[in-house]
């Protein structure tokens, strides 16, 4: 087949195809910019929906794996939402891998899993943990460059009234969960550009610095706001950037 | 470490950590294991797996349509140090944008053009030199086509393998699907493929998908059609060393893995 005259590289064209497949709203507009016949555009629409459903099913299964242990007792799993009616509407609008889409699907999953006979009083918190984990697993957008320290796109801190890390350990080893695990913990969920997901407990100065890294303050202003030495703030931000929790300006 | 014997076709599967005990108890049935992910830090069974089976590096090392980052190359080298794989596998795919803003997170072929051929060849050589082992490349099916290709998939693959000297990992469900959606038979579709370069075959099942309204790859046992196709290819692939049941998923059962390996061994007259 002859190649159409164009200044665009083939690699750039491939990027346009990838964006088209990942973005349901782009597919709704028009395929006129792409060398796609109407018949092939219909097939591309099917493939885009297939990719999104597959992606969220996979990420839900990976992220809601502890609540899945109770699937036979409660008759539900989080990934069932991708086969539900609401998901059809979502597939018509979603940008696969975007933070917004991850937030919507995470909420759908928690709603689906909440309306059950709870296996324990900690159930709601377990779902909140898995929802925050899912946000990391299902957000694939690159971080834009920044001139000022800011939080990673999907990074989120959650306060729990139960010791979630210990609860997960006990669930894995099929041990009972008693009131001895009632403890306030603040967990930070983040992901790196390479896709590694971190869940770390925050306390003290790191929590203060994280809270004040709002994308409006520079390092000196954060140090001033939290009354800590600039060096301490720099070191903490560096550590947080290594786990994808904050994005720093390029050196 | 164990290795795949010369002059014999090894029948194996992917390493599914939740089935580690079952894989270790399978005796001589499973000849090798392909590694789709690095072992988890808390995977207590992996040292036994590594002592027991030849391992094939089949991770996502990066998309060879673009240069791999130093980090990706370093990771590939470390994985190869861990597995000592007789060959390292990657895919003919291009699934994320150059700015990493969007990804399809799933198999998606490149445009079959001169530009992409050059890109894949250059980046494959770098990866092969980095890991210090032969590189095999796996074919990826398309579900729709763009009016932009400059050559067929078969020509793209043949020229790539001729130019680089890399081996061919022929995924048969992928070929079956590509042929199905092209409206021709799989053997007909394969006629122009460089089967003499095939080092490894993938077998698995296909199932109807609701969105595609047609068949797609499934982590199920390979049906007779796929196994017949495997034999047909094997008769034309003098360099074939391994056939792998291509399925890895936390929901995969011991029964499916073992049944698939037994069926594949039987098809190759190895039971």
C-alpha cells in the first residue's frame, strides 16, 4: 500500500493511534485524522472498549485481593463491577489510565463491596486501603514537569483507625483479627514512573512536610511553614520523590 | 542450574507463583518455566523453582520501538543474571506513547513500516548486547488495520530476523487470531512467515470476548486446532527448542496448567 504524503513520522502516528484507543471521548469525535476506514474505525472502537475493560478488571483483581479472600462468604468480588451496567457508561467516556477514571472505578468497586454482610468491623477500612492502592495501580499517566515540589498525581495519604498493615499480614496467614489491632495509622500510597507501588506509614516530620507540599510552596516556604531546617525538608522530599509521592523540579 | 537439553523439544509453562508447590511436584512433566514477572521478595518457593527448572526470561523489558532507558537495560541484565535464560524474549509491540502519557497496557503491534523496522532492529541489538544472550521476538496480533502499512506482518518479521539474526518466538494463538480476523486459515497466514527462525512456540486457548464480539486469547488449555498448528509448524522449524503453555494469572488452576502441558506433550508424542 502506498504511504500517504505526510511530515509526521510513523512513530508519531502510532502515538495518535494509542491515544485514540485509550480515550473513548476521542473515539466519539472522529477518526478522520487517522488512516482508518469506517469499517476499521468500528473495530478500533470495539478494541478500545476491550482494552479498558481488561485493564480495570486486572487492576481491580490485583488491588482488591484481600477483600477477595471473603468472596465466597459475601458472594462478591471487586472486579465484578467491570461486567455491570454502570460500566457500559464508563466505557463510553473513560480515558484509560487517567487518574479521573481510576477514581470513578475505585468508587464503583467500594460501593459494590460495601453493601454486604461485613466480615468484620474493619471491613470499611480494608476497602479504603484497597481503593487507595487501586488508585496507584490504575493510574498510568506520566507526571508533568514541575518548577515547584508537588505531590505525585495519584499519591494519597489515608488515616485509618485500624492497623491495616498488620491486618493484611493476619489475613494472609488466616489469623483472627481482634481489637488489639485498633490503632491510628497514617499511610501514604504512591507509585513511581516505573510502576512500583509503595505503601508507607507516615509520622512526625515526614507527615508535616507531605501535608505542606501542595504545589504552591517552594522548599524554603515548606521549611518555614513546618518550622524545620531546609536540609531536613530537602532530604525528606528527596526520599518521597523516590517512591513517587512527590515530584521535584529537575536539577 | 538446569538447562534445556540440545536436540530435544522441551514442553513447559509459565511460572505462576501461587502454583509453585504444584509445579515442583509435577516431576518430569514440565520441562521449563517462563518468567513473566520477577519473583516476589517473599516468594519462598522461587529458589527451589530455580534449582529445578530451566527458566526463560519473558518479562516486559521495554518496547523495542523506542530506545530502552539505562534503567530498563540494567533491569534486563539483572533478570538475566538471575535466570540464566538460554534466550531472552521481547515482543513486536508498541503500546505506550513516547511521552508515556498514555498506554494500552496490553499487546498492540507497531505499524509495519520501514521506520518501525529500523527502530526495532536497532533497539533489539542493544538489548541483546546488554543481556549477553540470544534474543527471540514474539509476534503480536492486530484486531484492526490502518491504511498505512508498507509491508505485511510476515515481511516485517522476515526482514527483522534476517537483518538481526534474532530468533522467532511464534505465538500460535496470536497467529490464529490474526488469521481469523484477516479471514484466512492459520496455515495460509503462516506461509510467508520465517518458520526456519522459530526457537520457541506459545500455545494457549482462545475464547469469545463480549467487546470484540469474536475470539481472543484466553488462559485456557490449547484446543486441538492450536496443537495441530503447533505440530505443523514444528515440522517446518528445525531450530525449535521449546513449546510453552502461555498463561499466567492468579486465577489459573493447577488442573489447567497440568492438563495443558499433558495435552501439548501428547501432541508432540512425548507422553
